[in-house]
C-alpha cells in the first residue's frame, strides 16, 4: 500500500508551486497579482484564462522568474525563484513562448534561432546540432531549418519558438497568449503542437489565453480576474458557470451558452456541455 | 453610387516564373449603405482586394470604379479616392505618432487641407463616433492609452476623413473577448448612426454573421461564393472544404436537424437558436 | 517587395572561395585593400588585376554581378577621374575651354579611378561570397582577442546579428505604416526637400516606437532562454581553418610580397 502511495505521489508531483503570491508593478497602487495559490503537476495541461489586465500574463512571468513576487514564493521543481543561484536552472526547466511571433526570434535563420538556447547554456557544439534537429522535427519544422524567419507565417514562427524552448530541454512550457496574433490556421498549428507535446512528450503545459476553445483542450482551467484566481477546475466544471464567466470578461463556446439558455427554460440538459455532440445527443436521444 | 470591380486581376511577380494571381477576375459591387463582409483564408486575396478599394494598389487587368471614378483613368485623383474610402488596416494602433490624440486624429483632415474650424469639428465628430469623451481624451498622449483605446483612436483618425465607405481589416485582431465585443458594437452603432457603408474583412464567422447583410467569399484569389449570410452559411460543407468555417450555432442547428429535430438552420445567434429549438420541442410535445 | 532584398548582395552558391573561412576572407580583403595603396605604378596593377581575377574565377560569381557593385558609386568614380584630369598640373596636352588636360593628370586620374574600382570590386567579393551570418561570426572571432582590452566583441556581433535578423521585418513594417498613412491622405512623394522630410515624421515615429517595443520584447525572450552575455557561451556553428584556407593565405602573402617588391624596385 505504502509503495503504491509513493508511486502515485511521484506521478502527481508538483512541478510548480505558487504560494500566496502577490505582485505589483513599480509605483502602482493595485496589486497585479493578489495572494494567488496554485500548484501545477508534472505532465499537466493547465490553462489560465482571463481578460486583459486580469493578471494572467503577470502570473506567467512570475513562474520563470522574469518577475519576482512581492510577497509569497514561487517554487519551480523545488527551486525558489527568489534564489539568484537558481535563475538559469529555473528558466531551463520552465521555458516560455511569448505572444508576438516576431519579437522572440533572434536568429537570422531558423536553426540558428533554435540553437540560441543551448548556446546560452554552454552546451557542446556537436550536441547542439543534434538538439536543434530533434527539436525542429518535434514541431514539424525541420525542412525549414535554413529559412530566414521573416519568410515564415505566424504559426510557423510560433512553432520555431516552441522548438527553441524544447532545445533547452524544458520539462515545462509556459505559453503567454501564443495564438493571440495568429490567423485560424496558425492557431490550429500551434494548438496541435502543444497538445502533441503534452500527450506524447509528457511536457507540462501552462497555457495563458483568453480563448475558451483552447482552454477546453486542457486538463484544468483557472480563471483569473483582478489578480486573483476566481474559478478553478476541469474545463467542464468551469464552463458550466456561464454567468460567472461572462462576468469575468470571457467568452464561452456558443454550444455551452445555448445549453444554459435552454436549461433556464426548463429543458432537461446536463449543466456542463462543452461539445456540440453532447447537446445534440441529449436533445435527440 | 458604389464601389465596383470589373474583372479585377492583380498579379505578383509579374513576368517572372513566380507570377501568381493574387486576384483573379473579381467582379463585385458594394452599394452605398450596405454592410458587407469579406471572408477567406490567409492568402485568399482579401488584403490585396481592399487595397484596391482606396487606390493603394491598381489593377493589372480589369478595373475598379469608385463612385464613378475609374482607377485606370490617370486623371483620377487618388487623394479624393482615399477621402471617399477610408481603410483601417490590421493593428491600426501601430500607426499612431502624434503627441496628442487630437493631433493624431487631425492628421487625416490636415492632409485634406481643410481649415482649422473644419478640422476641429471633424476631430470632435470622429472621437465621439468611437465612443470617447472628447474633452477627456483630446490632450492625452496616444501612447499612454490601452491597446483597445489606441485602436479606437486609430479608427477615429480614419473616420475624421468623413469617408463614405469604411473598410476594416480584422478590427478585432489581437483583442480579448470584451475588447472584441466593444469594437464590434461600436462598428454596429457607427453603421446605424452615420449610414456609412461598412466593409468588414474577418476570419471570425461569428463576428461576420452578427453584423453583415452580404458576404463575399474569396478563395485563392477568386470570388468563390457570395450571398446573404443565410445563403452563404447554408453551404457549410463547401465552406469547410475551402478551409473556412461557419458560426458554431449553424453547425449546432444543422446537427440537430440531421438527428431529426426539424429546426430552421438559418439561424446565427443564440437567442434565435434557443427560441427555434423551444418552438420545435414544445410543438412536438403538444402533438 | 522588401522581403527579397539581400543585404550586402550575398550570392549564395558553392565555390572554393565561398567555402573559405570567413576570417581568412576578411583578412585577405584587408590585405588586398592595403595593397591597393602600396601600388604606385601601372605595371604593378597588372598583378592586382591578376589576383582579383583569380578570386573572381574561383568564386564562380558572374563578372556582371561584381561589376554591378560599381553602379552606386559610378558618379564618384567619374568625379574622381575628372578632378584629377583637370586639376593636376604638368605637361598640357589638350585644352578644353578654361580647363587644361595634362599628361600627368590623365595618368593620375586613371590611377585613382582604377584604385577605386578595384577597391569596390575587392570588397564586393567579400560580401558576395560570404553570408551575413558567417561574416558576423568571422568578425566576432577576429575581435575576440581584443576582449581582454575591453572591446565588447560578443556584444557587437550580437547587435549585428539582431540587426540583420530584423532589417527585413522592419522594412515590411515600414511598408505597412506607409500604406496606413497614405490611406489617411499622406503624400510622401511630392514637395520640396523640407516638405518631404516633414512628411516622414508619421512614418518614422511609429517605426521607432515599434522598434523600441520589439527590443523590449526581444530582450525578455532572450533572457527567458538563458541569455546572459558572452560568458561561457558556445556556438553551434564552428569556424575551422582547412587546407584550402592555408593555400589561400599563402597565395595572398606571395601576392603582397610581389606588390611590396614592385613598390621598392620598379
């Protein structure tokens, strides 16, 4: 019994622990992040949703020590972000992909950019070549390795940035609104890549977004507003709270909203419908 | 009076082995007062098409006639065309440059060489149209504003030209849901209040369905389909085949019909869908 | 339109010269330039031209491409020629109105013009056969030893790489901003110099603001990927001297020897 418990504990280990964290920017009065508590398990796919200004991006930057908490602690794989010694190890463990596809790419050709991370880590040159090739293959961009970034589409650029993080051998990938500036095709490319990395490569994914249809893909959803965590749970649990979600400035899938409206009128439907098939099957058994 | 294209063709890398037709024989007519949507995947030619509406690009073959003036005619004054057709690009907040909101919005009218009083009136008019309190906003630096606010200032900058037609390229790009709703509501109000003809380019089927009364579907440079939302969205299979979608509500209604619930599938918003479903369900249970 | 501009006119093919180590090429170019200033008679120029020809042939770059590089400075070459022709005193052989053409003038002009032409062609060869990335790598490597006396070699190279990376992006953005302002009635073409300069403000301000924002974002992204300056940093691309580089080096040294000899003894 004890052995089973220990095994499940290992599986369930927290890779990121956010403990009573508060943060404010410079001279500002208001706390951008207010007393947030959140644990993220290894291998989990968690989405953090919120309108602009809700604190979600700030929270993301607190995880990989771009920002340091004003109060409370952020622990990444056992390392405290406040500890200067841990800085580079933390950033290697939790890599980050940002919103603007152009403003993250530093190399003049794709493979040079993906090599940037390992080069900074002082990895041996021959090994870097291998790492770069593998990372590009994982995101399906190996054929583009000699291209200059300005000739790529938005979705392709973001995949390169993801490859750049993979090259750091990060266990956890934080993505700060990675699809906000992309067209539907690009969004799909990026989401497919993220899902694959989570399912097949066991990467922990922290997705910051305001798109419900992206959050639906994850294991857990956290909704933030005014710097605090307001709702937390599985996508189904969270999306069923239609009115609350609207209050927090977010959208819900049309099917969820329609189901809620029908329920209010007395139609017998479950309260956590997020896919079209569910509504259709319940209305037309 | 309208914007009309006649066999409009535009080529990239003309004369080389890489020659491609960004626009292939496009024939459309957008009449005054309409609210039109242009949809198409990336690379379908949407951006190229709208740049012909205000003369930023000129056709290689065919013609574009704006309020009777042909782009092929050398005598046509482009400045006049740009006054008639206002074009707001994607992420227009990146074009702000002045020290105050007033000055930035006044840039357009200034280029038209209007007198100070007229410029003043227009700036007030434009800022009001996009929902700002003129006194509060006019002296602020555009760079101090939030993303959504900046975007509205940029749109005001084009509205100050008092265009008869307003073209908006993905006006909700990069905004969060509340930002999107705000901009779309403003555009709706704009169309109602000032009767401006609005041409909306968007990827979002939901946004288009909500606002427009006619849709043009572009695919690989060609005009693939056109019609009212009802007509266009009833072809959901075809739209999906060319890489576009339909508003989720349309999918829902179609699925329900397929499964035996005889609902009208020409519905694009949630309230109507709810009412229709209730109608059919309650109708059935009365039988 | 802007997407296809190549910086420094790199001509990407495979050749003996293309595959030489960029550091070697940079040093050879320097030596070539220095040799042009050592030469003081036309006979020696023969060797210069011979040296350059060997390089051009081995590089497989069409001669037309090399000569194209002269186009931008054609005016300067002509002015240099004319100034020297008319301004040098000596044995007058022809008079054109108030201006005298002297024998010394013709010689001097020809000399100077030739030097300029060969200078441009020589440096063109460097950029035609070396990609910007490799050029930057080469410069960084050559400047590395000077880090000890405080030269920020790595930082300079990083700045160059980032500049090269963003030039096409910024050009695209310039085009976008221009179109947006034109849609608001802006006119970048007509008017005198002052008017045109003023009309650039709505183009330059947004561009600068955007560039600063990009820099901010990029810095954060670089740090997120563990960038901390040049310390303990490795490079995936390694430069290596091969036999070919050694042959090229020897060839150049011999050439320099001949040139120096020509100055002393001819």
